[in-house]
């Protein structure tokens, strides 16, 4: 559908400087200081894989607030956990847990979540600020975790979420300049809004998908650890943080006993920079490994239209996929979830290849077939016919430890795109170098329509909010911007790039609440949740 792309500057008319020149100009202003010296890389102690039990996420309990809302509370605090056998590792957590507790919600039942900052100070003696972004959800601007809407230590903020869309979302820290460190230290967790009948082409198939104990969320994160168990945050001159110990739900390469039936896994790449490429292998008696396919059923923000069978599933930072694995034929065997070396990562350490082991037991009572049709997607042609304005182009430039968008660094006082409420727009992302950039656009749910260098994978054709752009690649997406008005961020989700300084903002309409309209308040917090103060304009229908 898309013609070939040129890799040069495609906007700004003839006065635009070449992007390298723009970079130099920005560097010259001192807006983006160059990084410090590059630390050398040390390897973590070897942790034998598949020896430690899998840890399911704990569901966070709620209390009713009136008849329409569920109230939750999470305290951000330091804790010590065991990652390296016999050692204690300091992590920064929600409620002491790594990863954070799981919020599991019913669609169209709102949440109010109180986040209390008890993180104190970092090693340099600086206050650890926070802000919370619920990634993939169209929140009002003041509840979207704007990078400058800080929760200082000894403060709290109540965030309101509508839960009007079902999918596997996640919450994480989003503080200006320190998102990479804060997420790496542990500030991330999953937030699932369950699909209801309306999400399916045929509601009768909903219950055929694996549920309850057969529906398992997984957060995959790579860390680097000293022999004493301390986490090492090394951003390699602001290029990326790559660990050589892979945690699944906080446990290095765990083992899970499963029954001989279908399971559904909701997987999030919750790392800082590392791209994952998941695959499954059956281990035979002679030690040989045989590939088996994953059946992908959902992408970032919703169900696919049909299950997609694939031998491997690429997951960039912040992307989510739901897939089904059928263990029916493998009673008595081990199935390995693996992550073969991917050359787009700066560090292809072989120890990141073994993610998890499923030990298949017998005893399944039933194994409903996978439905042939799943969700309802708007045809791309319909979306294309709604686009009124020109394609917007965003160039992701990286040179000498500085990452910019269209030659510009983050500036909270500048808006780079003004979008009509509920407009359907077509956006183009260009990587102008040898870097993979996972691009996340807040507020909306979008569709991938073109890649210049690699084919679109069939599982990428669903609803998405994060799109990886390969080195030297151009990617196009399309979608409706709403239902809220206001300022929203867009950035690279390699969190080191985001922090320095590959982030910008767009503004939908003119009437939205300012992103800092509901500032954090000092502790002690009152018993009741704070009521929203800013009244948003009437929503458009996105
Ligand atoms: Cu997952 Cu703007 O972030
Ligand atoms: Cu990037």
C-alpha cells in the first residue's frame, strides 16, 4: 500500500537544515548536555535457569467508592528482594512488590488509584520524584503521568481511570529525565481490563479463550547485578540499558508446572531498551529442541481479528501481546520459552535467551478449541478515508548520546502537533540512524499501516499504541485522536532515549485540562479520595 520512502527530511519545506546540522545546533545551545564517560560493562553472576518457581502476580484488592468506582492504593517504597540466590537486592517498588501488583478491572467500571510516594532519596541524596502513566489507556491529561507533573517524596496523588477499553495495559513511572532509572529499579506493573461480549465478533466464543488459572500475565525485564546483588544501571553513554539476567515476574528464568491444555499468556516487555523475540521449543528426551508455534490473539490495546500462528513474536519495549500455547500433546515434557539473540540490541548476551520453562503435567479436564474469529477492527480503508490533513512526519535522530525528534529536544512549553478533536491522522516515524526506536503515542489506539524495510508481521495488524521503528526504517500508523482534548506526550520508549531527549508533545483541541491541573498533595492523605477539580470538555467519540 505504501510506496518506497526517502530517508531524508520530508517536512519543513526547503528551509529545513539537514538533521545532523540541526543536532549540532541543539548541542550548541547546551539544551541537551552530552553524557558522562561510558562505564565499562560487567557480567552478572551466572544464575542457573529453570530452578526457581514461577511467581504469579498478586492482584491488588480494591474497595468500592460509591457505586461506579473501585478505589485502590499503592505506596511507592524501597524494598529488598532476592534475585541472586542468597543475596538481597534493593529495588524501588509499588507496595513492596517486584513487579508491582496487578490491577484487574471490569470494563466500564472506573478506578481511582492513590499513589503515595515514600521513595525518599537516591544515592546522590536527591529526592526521588515520581509520576504515573497508565500506558495504553486514554486518560484525561491530568491523569496521564505527564513527565513534569511530579509526585515528590511524602506526597500523594489520586489518579482516575475510565476503563472504557479492554486490553492488557501497564502502569509505570514517567518522571522527566529519570524514567529509565525508575522503571529499571522496579516501578512498573500490569493493569488488565477484561474483555466483555462487545469486544468479540461472536460473543459466544469469549469463554473459549483460556481464563482464570489458565490466563497468566508475564512481565519480562532484563537486569544487571553485581556479585553482592546490587542492581547496576549503566546506560552506555545514553544509548540503552541492557541486562544479562532476565526476570519473568521478578524471578530469573523461572519454572512453571502447567496442565496438558491451552494457556493464554499476556506478555509485556517491561525492560528499558532490549527488544525481545519470543519463541517456544519442546525439549525431547534426547535433548533436541523442536520449535512450536504461538497463537497470538491480541496486540497492545485489543484483540486481533483472528488468531495468528507464528514461530516467533517480536516484542519491542512497552509492547504487549497475548498469545495461546497448547500443551495438550506434551504431557511429561518441558517446553522452553526462549528469546534468540536479536541483532538490533546493543548486547546480544546469550544468557538472555532462556526466559522460562513450562513443565507439562497431565490431568487437564478440558481443552476448548481456539475461536476462529476474535475481535472487531475498523477496516484500514475506512480510517484512510477519514484522514483530512497531510501525513505528519517525525524524525528520530540520534548522534553522540543525544536523541531528538525533528531536531528538537523535549520542551514542556512547545507543542509540535495540533490535532483536531477526534481527527483521524496518519503519522510517519523515521529512524535516521542505526537505532531501533519503539515509538509510543499517548492517548490513542492506532494501527500500523506501513514499514519501509521489513514486512508488517500479521500480529502487528491489531490495535497498537507502540511501534518499533527499525534502524533506517520508516513506519506509518493511522488512528483517531480522542476522546479527550489536551496535551499528550509522544516519545521513544527506549527509556534512555526518552529521558535524553527523544520526547515531544501534541495537543488535541484547545479546551483540555492542563496536564498539571491536579497536582500531588503532601501527606498525610485524607481517608477519602480527592475529587477531580478540572472539568474536562465534552468528549468526542474516538
Ligand atoms: Cu509507557 Cu509515555 O509511556
Ligand atoms: Cu529510541
